C-alpha cells in the first residue's frame, strides 16, 4: 500500500491569502505607465482563463479582470488577442470555466473535452440530443462554414421568427453550438456580442491546430497544474473547479502530480480539507493592492473558497427579485490591502455619461480613510476607462457620505 504523501508545515490564513493574490496577478507594484499587448497576454497566460458573460450592466465581464490588475488598459488589446487573425491571435474561446477566453497554448489540452462533447458527454442534454438526432443539419451547417467562412447563426438560420432563449434556438444555432463544443468550429470573431464561427485551421495558429495529440489523462493533469499555479493555494475542489474538471480524474491527477513533486500538499489554518500549492513558493511580505473585482473574476468565482480566504460571503443578485436584494443588482467586491473591504453596486449609465454608484456597503471593520480614498480613486479610474465623464454617488448610506468626502478631498468631481 503506497505511503500517504507528506503534508508540509501548516500555512497561516494570512499567508494563504498572499499566495492566492500573488498567483492571481495582484502585487504591491505599480502597473506600467503604458500597457502594451505583452502585458495583457502575459497576465492572461498567468490566469489561464477569462470568463465571458452576457451581462453588460457595467462592461462585459471578460474586460474587467485585466482592469483590476493593470488599470487603464486599451480594451482593443484584449480584442486583438482574442479575435484578430494571424500572429496577434493569442486567445481562443471555449468552455474553460463556463464560456471563456483561454490562451491558445491550452487548446491541445481541451481536445479531450471536445471529443467528449462530440460523443454527447459533458454538454447540455438538449444539445447532446440534437447531436444524436440531427447530424444532417450539422453536416449542412459545417459545409456552409467551409464554403462561406466566418458567419453567425443569424445569417444561416432558416426560421422566420426571431430566436428566443437557448432552449428556443434555431436548428442552425443548435448545430453551430454543437460543432463549437465538438471542436469542429471555433470563434473567429464577434459582431457585437454575436459569435462568428469558422474552421479552427483558418483561425488559430497552425502549430496549435496541428499539435500532436495529448492523452486525456495528460491533458487533465496539465489543466490541474495550471489551476494550482493560477490559484496559488487551493483545495482539490477549488483546483478542479477552475477548468470545470470532474472529481474522479481530478483526484487521480492531483495525486500523480504530488507523487511527481510537481505540486505539494499543505494544510491551511482553518480549512477542513488539505490544499495544493507549488513547491518552493515564497510568500510575499505583503500585497498592498486595491481593485474593484468583477463578479466573474477568477480570484472570487468559487464562492466557498472566497469565504474561506477572505471571510466574505458573496452572491450575485442579478436574478434575485429587486425587493429581495440585500446589496444590489450588479455588485463588485472591493479588494484593499489583502481584505475584501467593501462591495459596491455599480452601473454604467452610458446615455447620461456617468458611472452610477447605487450602493456602498463596507465590510467589518470597515474602510479607514486611506481605504476610502483608494475606493474613490478606483471609481474615478473606472469611469475614465469606461469613458464616462461623471460619477454619480446615488446612495444615502453613511458609507456613501464618507465616499463623497473622499472624492472632494481627492479633487474628484461627483454628482
């Protein structure tokens, strides 16, 4: 019977937070004065995945994690990395952690998921059923893509009425989504928020498309190792959640990585389950970072881990009836000096040219004056980045009164 792998000396919760923040790209260093394409791609390679979501209350969610870490960067840099043709193409869209943008280097590690999808596994039951029953439609749509190049579902739909929610898609939209899940097509670009699909060999670098096959077990281990690097310190469930991997292969893969010495087991103060980290990591002496976080940011998307790391209970209330919401419709946590110190309900009111702050909720023990000034600065920077001239503080709470004072003290205008 094999010996149990060693668990290294306990890690304090403070040190675990610092490892997690550093691994996720938060540091005490100031970002470069000019953000270039290399800064964007290096950060995404570190994170491994940017979650895409259709909610546009502030800005599409995949843009925000880069702003949280780099500050005022040109959004065109992400768009070029994600949807340009040729050498500038650094990302691809696929089911990573939900719908995601991932570095092209991870494409070979996702082929096992594509193969499973082609067999009707790991996808929505209705899409799997469509794949079994409508291969003629799928073949016709694939041939249309071959002949016509990048196109959206709307341009080939044969239905007369407008498509409804995902369960009311046209046959052609179902076919494209099945082909996308199976890896037969990929996203070449977007028209607005609509995906445009094309053949992978016409979109992605040839070295990536023609990469030698990687076994499913090796690919799963590769994703697990990437997740451990991106998370800094994490339990088995945290690690497999990063790329939505199944429990049995994840547990086996992590055990193999421990045996190989690629990762190590540690016990974190207050955590019931052991955690995984990279060997030889140095814990930063401090992480003096401040940031407004997307609800879909990889630092906090696993809500149970967020609670363990930061003692911060977080739920997005978009789908909660208005009268039952506690904090607001689109609430961004505010990270400050290793704490999630507040949560801010924000909206981009583009027609009025303003960033609206609808609620300010401080977490105990609250923000000191320096923290409140940091929040004011980040809200002003966010408004500038979104090209919104004004900030409206539309909240009557005491915390909002302090925020108004911080705006005035910092020389920022507000409404």
